[in-house]
């Protein structure tokens, strides 16, 4: 793994997890505490852009050499609806064995946050920060080192990426029903376009924008 990948991962872990946790432990007032993660996300985005900005631009250029905008959009929405279908099937099959009410705690936390902060806060978090930074951390930084190696290395890094990304979004084990299909779609698009992070970013952006819009303007959709 390259030095810049380690720098990004450290920045993500420190500013997104450690710093807010430390602030919470210090007993900082809730009004201030809500804004510390936003500051951290802005810092991480700036670090990511400094390290990978040129690379991401090149990835977009390469992606559009592989496919057209029309085909890319069709592929993205096919994956979006595919993820929804897989989730529905898994929920139907596993509902006798799991507590359905325990699913979606992470989503519920976002819904609660939407009621506490301006919409631009959650827009930045879901639609800008998550697609840009998380794809660089969980796809590019983890999988990229295996691209020029043997098939076994590719499988190991890909599985590690899937496990870490899914796990990072789970509150309970049952949440895997929601996040594993999404993770597999993101990883599929990354490899479909020859380890192109712009492809997975595109899908991540569309998925999160739709989720943000529904959570913000039609919250009853999730009730």
C-alpha cells in the first residue's frame, strides 16, 4: 500500500472516528459536538483531494474512454434497482430468523441527525464526503495494491474491502442485509471498469443522493 493511502486511512480514522469520540468523552455540549464531525469530514476531503485529486480526474477520463455517459447511467440504475431487489429477497428469506426492527440503526441515526442540523450538513456527509472519501479508502487504497498481482491477491484485497466497508456501516449483524448488497455493487463496478474508482464513486453518489433526498423530503418513505 502506498504512503498516500496510509495517510488517507489515518486521516479518515482520526478525524472521522477518534476526534468525535474524544470530543464526546470530554463532555462537550451537544450543540458543539454535532459540528465536530463536519469539520473532520471537511479536513478529510481536503486531504483526499490533495493526495488523489489528479488521480481521480484521470480515472474519470479513463472511465469515459471505456463507456459512454448513457451506458454508465443505465448501468448505475440497473445496479441501484438490483441492490433493492436483493435486499427485499434477503429480508423475505431471513425474516423468520432475525429481528427486523434491529435493522437500519445506522439509517435511523442519519434520520435523527437530519432533524438536528441544516440539510447542507447531511448533503455534504452523504452525497459528497461518503462517495468521494469512502471509495478512495475502501476501494482504491485497499484493492488497488492487488491490481498488478496474482488472482489470489485480488480476491483477498477485494474480500477485505467488502468486509471492512460493510462492517463500518453496521450497528447490528442484521444490518449486513442492507449494506452487503450495496458493497457488492460498488465493488462490482470498481472491477467492471478495470479497477476504476470513478465508476464506484458514480454509483455511490447516485445511491446516496437518492437516499438523502428521500430522508430529507419524504422521511415517511422509510417508516
